[in-house]
């Protein structure tokens, strides 16, 4: 049944849970990582590459697709899935993060965020209602409420104003959404202030959404502070609804959040790192640009079965990178996403087998456990 989130199994020693979120275009097995396809593509990859890496859902960004090619154009193509030839679920971000990242170029008001387009300099106003209109035109499976994300550090008054405005914008987002099978998730804010997080979560739950996200983390705070807030915020969210931690992070960050009951993740790190020749492996990071790999004929990871590791050597990948061949970015992105997605598959299997607690500090071992499954079905 669409929109239903079922928890199939809980870990006995942590708050980790193995679930399934039923969406219009398929079932999302959780805990899940969503590769980021901001502008309608995971950078350097064909949709088939993402599918073969094990992706069950991709993330798109309403703000960027609004600016270009325009949501009307995507709607004429039949929605974002048809436009980019991806037949599995898509989650679209609302553009709320850009409210923070464009701070030097925008003016905030109760109506929304006004700014000059980075493409043509035109004056634009993004409101909760327009964000929902864009996301409904994109026809994603999951939409996000338009919110105001605060930077870190920020004074209490700024955090409180942003949190309260995000609540009002959430109500406007919900009122603007037309019933068409899309799910709309609420986002709690409040920075690193526990009292504001509590208020945000309580009032967001009163508004009522089929899923909830934790926003405003991974924005410059120290990692121990982020870890503490992830654990705190997860406890504030409804047990029976999917929980999404936005924009975080490293394999260690993600597995810490899984321990604390978070179900969904997205981050640009695996794809961005790949383009900068920083690769994940069971033995730790591989910085493929380093001279030590010039004549290394072994794969990135001897135990990895991704398309890059099955066919190519470290020496070849380094050569492609040094020569600025586009193939380098594609192959290394395939490898990093394969690592992340199979690590998540391994986490799901570890929860099912009752061994997640002991394995959660070992991303490489979870990756190998995920690779043991023959079919990429979760």
C-alpha cells in the first residue's frame, strides 16, 4: 500500500531498524542511502549505472530544476522520472537548503526567499507554495516541505526565528499539496539547541506528515556535536514513521545514525569524493592521485565487485584522472556508490541477522556482507 512504512525488524542492542517504505514506483528498503542527482542526473552516471550500483531511489533538487530547465519543461516530458529515464522512486528536496547556501544573495521574508538567479540574474521568489508546485510538476515520489536551514554557528534568536518560520512554511507546504500519491515529509529544525528541536518536533508532529526529516546538521558543526544531536533528534520523531537525516555524510556518520534509528540518508560525498579521486575501500581511503599508485595493477579494492574493480587497475584509474579523462570520474563514482549502497544493504542484513551492533563500527565489513547477496533487491 502506497505511503505505508513497515518496520520488519529491530536490532536488539541499538535503535536500528530494518524497514520498507512503499512508494508509487516501488519499495524502498531501509536503512537506505539516496544518491544525489541534483539537476536530474547523478553526476557522470547513466541511470543504468546507478541501478547496477544498487540504487533504489535518487534525489533531485526542486530549486535547481526550477531554474533550469524549468519545472514546466520537466512536466511536459511526463515528470522527472520520464525526463531522466529512471523508473524507480525519486525524492525531491524543496530548495530550503539553498535558502542557507545563498545567504549572501537572498532576502528572506515571511513570504519566502527572494534572490537573483545564478543563471540569468533575474529576480526570483521561492515560496512554500511554489516549491510544492515545482515538486508536484516534477512528480517525485517524496516531496519535502520548504524550510529555512540555519548555518552553524548561529545565535539563539536566529535559530528560533528559522525554526518557527519553518513550522509556518510547513503548514503552507501541506496546504498547497494536491493529493496525487506523492508523500510530503516535514523537516525539524533548531540547530544544536535541544529546546528548539523539541518544540520543532512536537509542532511538526501536530501538523502531521507521513515522514519526518532532521535538517540543519552537517553544516559546519563538530562531529561529536552532530552525533549527539542526531541521537537526540531521532528520539523526538514518531516511531512508526520513516526518519530521514538530510545531507549526512561519511560511512561512519551514516552508521552512527542508523544505530540511533534513522532510516534514510543522502549526501554528495561519495560522488564528489570520486571526482576528486578519494575512494572508499574495505582497507580505508584510497587517494588514487598519489604517485604510489602509478604502477599499481591491483583494483581499487580486491574484494569489491563493482564494474570499476572488476575491470580496471589503480594505475589505469590514476592515469585517467591525471589526464583529466571523463571516464575517471564515471568509474570512480560507480565504485564509491557501489560501496555506499552495498554497505547499506549489509546494514539491513546485519539487523536481520542480529549482528548490527557489533558490526556498526566496521563499514568495510558491512559492505562485504551487502555484497554477499546475489540480487540487488535490498
